[in-house]
């Protein structure tokens, strides 16, 4: 487990898993927590049971059907078992918010008073479209009262993108140009962590922690869809205790 290093209140619990500690076989080895990647269903069920025991979770997380959009749902009020959304939030104790990733950026939020939490899945499409801003809005509190933690994602030296991806960010926020380094004609290296910080700061969230990990280059610890194609997913979770 990766435990966020951030000044969150004692009522806030959070963690991000690695690929180790489960029973899934290759290419999902071993702690795959996603049910949509063709892994053995019984292995996923057992891995999720282990997750709950390892973290002493107060209940099952609200798993999402992530669609690379900007929809945010109230985890405590969700009527669907697998809502189509890319973030969830909670203002009550015991409700676990979670997102699954394998290169995309997981972002966890809490407020300084420890009264609300959220988990957001920010692939480049969702990040460019305003996923993080939508999550901040859903929490209905002054952005400068929030803390954000950036979990494991593909690093700036491995995330090669085309001109269309750069344009999707720069056309919405000119400062985003700082997060792209030219590689060859029409290709850029994109820094998801820098892009997230730029967007969060613009939204008024200045207390941002985490970052610096690379799912692509650290094969021992992390799944990476871009590196392996068929692979598992890690979970980033947060809840109020």
C-alpha cells in the first residue's frame, strides 16, 4: 500500500494500492481490483476481500464505471451499483470513495476540517475537460479549504502524446503549455502531474501533495496499460472514519 503523505485530518483515511498482494495470475498479477479487464472473476472478488481486510474498510467501496468524463456522484446517495462517473465524494463517515487506474491519474481530496472527501479519476481526456474542477465544485466548500493528493500515474518521461492532446489542454488553459516538452515533429512528452497542479491551482486548490511516481517505468510496483496493454488496475481510496 501507498499511504498519502499529506497533512490530512485524523478523521480522513486514504491509501493507494500497488500490484502486489493478491492472487490474480499474469498478466493481471497479482492484486488486480478491476472487474472489467477479463481477469478471473473469483480472483477479483478475493482481491477485493483482501483490500477490505488490509485497510480495515468500514464497507465496500463504491466502484465506478469510469468513462473519462467529468461526472461526479455522491457515493452515499448513489442508487446505481456501478454508476457511470469518474469521481465520487462523501460527507458521511464509513462511505469509501474509490477510483481504478493503470496510468491515468488518481486524485484524492479532503477538506482541512475532515468533513468531506472525494476520489477522482483523471485520464488526459477527463483532466482536459475539467474533471478536477468538477470534483472541487461537487464538494461545495471554498477551494482553499481543500487538500489534494496525486497518486501513481504515468510519468512525464514516458507519456508521449500527439498535437491533439496538447491542444486539448492549451486551448482551455494557456499555462498548460509548460507541461509539454517537444519530442519530435507532432509528438510531445506530457506531464500529467504538472497539468493537474496547474488546473487545481486555477480552481483555487493550492495545497497539493503527492506526484513523482511513474506507473510505466516501475513495473514491479504498478500496472501500466500503455506498457502492457492487457493488465490489472490499482485502486486509490479515501473515506471518513
